[in-house]
C-alpha cells in the first residue's frame, strides 16, 4: 500500500452513495440523444423553477461577494414560509448537509442511530461516515414503521431516530400519533419532510411542545431548485445555534439565496406545478396498476414505487434506459426487484407506459 495506508481504517471499506444517473454520462451509449432522455430517477421537478428565478440569476451582480454566513435574511424568509420563528431555522447546501451536520453534532463513535428501512440512503451513509452505529428496524410489508420495535430498540446509546415522511422510496406517510409516540421517548426524532408539499402533512405544530423534534425540508422537489442545493432544518433553538457554529462558512451560495427569495415571490406558480404533479401521480398510478406484472404502491409524494414480478427488474431498468427513460432500480433486501418512477409531465407518463408494455409484452 502507498498513500492508502494513511486513510482512516474505518473508511477503507466505505461504499459511498449511489446517486442518480446524469444524462450526459449516457451520451453515445444508448440510441437516444441526450436532449431526448426522460429523467425520472431522482424525483426532480420537470416543470423547473419559477421563471422569476431564471430572470433574477441572469441579472445578479454580486457573485463576487460572499453571502451572509449568518443567513439572517434567508432564515427570516424561511420562517415566514414554515410558520415558525427564525431562531429555529438553519439552511444548508441541501438537506443532506444538515443530516451530516446533525450526526456530527450528536453522534459519538459507537452511538446508535435508528433507521427504519427501507428509507432514504443518506441516513445510513452519514451515520457510517461519522462513525455511528446503525440500528436498522425493518418496516412491515406495507412499509409502515413498527413503532413498538423502534421503542424497544431505543436505549442509552440512541442519539437519533430518522423518519422520512413521506418515506423515500416507498411514498407512504407515518401517522402523527406514531411520531408523537416516538417523541415521548425523549430521543431526538428527525422527521424529514422533503416531500411535504406533495403530501400536505407536517409536524411543525409539534415543534414548540417537543424539544427533541427536528424537521428537514428542501427546495429540490417542489421549487425545482435541485441543482442549486438548498434545504433547511427546523431545530430546537439551542441545536440551531450549534449547527450554525459547526457548519462550513458560506455553506449556502448566493445564487441559492437569491433563488429562494424569488421562489417565495412566485409561490402560486410553484404550487400550481405541485398540483399538476399530484394529478399526474394519480394518473400514473392508475395506468401502472393495469400492468399485471407490477405491484404498485400508493404514494403521497412525487414518485411511485413498483415491485417487478415475473420479469427481471434489473433487465427492465436497463431496457428502459436503452429507450432513454431513466428510473431508479433497487436491489436491497426489502425493495429488491423494485423500481421507483418519478412523476413527470403527462407526455412522460405516456412514454413510460408505452415502453413498459413494449418490454413486458
């Protein structure tokens, strides 16, 4: 071994995180031009950001100036939208960064993090990266959380319980009463509301009652700002102060801050896009149900999970990709042989259904 001998031993076997496929990486590998690829693998908003954002960024004159590291104006904007005082809020370069910062703050080597699988892979990724011990509690056959098992697993070493709500990649909601039951344990409970705008369900009203509740949100989905990497968290004020101290300076860039400001000036446009996607989710769900070799799971988000039965799921994924349609394929235990299809525009639904019927016969 050369320089590898200097790498921390617990990171030598670290597997990393499998991100979605970028269309440009497929150029020349499939029979479809990059511009014609239908990207339905990362739950992005096909309607894009507000036109006000594009105009504002094209005219922005302060890219040479560092943004406000204390996020004062940004936090006030977020407070108005979230309906809670700015002292609870910290923004990040995507909510992924806030997950990482929170684990760094609370989890010592050997401390435990409870993860209700299958769920968003970053919880596992960051826990392992930061030296925490992952305690995985499998969801039931309908992907509901087994609250009794979670409570039984929570002990003195438990520092965080993660709940994606709606859950990714399954799309189902955890009832508020179940979240309250977990909050009553006193363990910090992180409720990731990345898809809140598509479900309409939030636990923000519980923030002032429970000082162990943390909520995460993002602009990647509803506001079409995935490429600018902007998310925010609602933390107990004492934790928010510490997150502000340990975050990397200027962690939210000037373009993202400007984009948030313009997005809030055009919420009618953005909510209209959300409504279109919710309507298309219903249409996609109905059409997928008519394909007899798919088991389709109900969703309260902007994607639909399907279990592939009777044909090879990985081959299906590859054949869809060859046709220029990108979906997410899973081979983990609980969602083995599943694909997740992001909700797109009506013409995207039509193309997906046509391709599935051609492939499956």
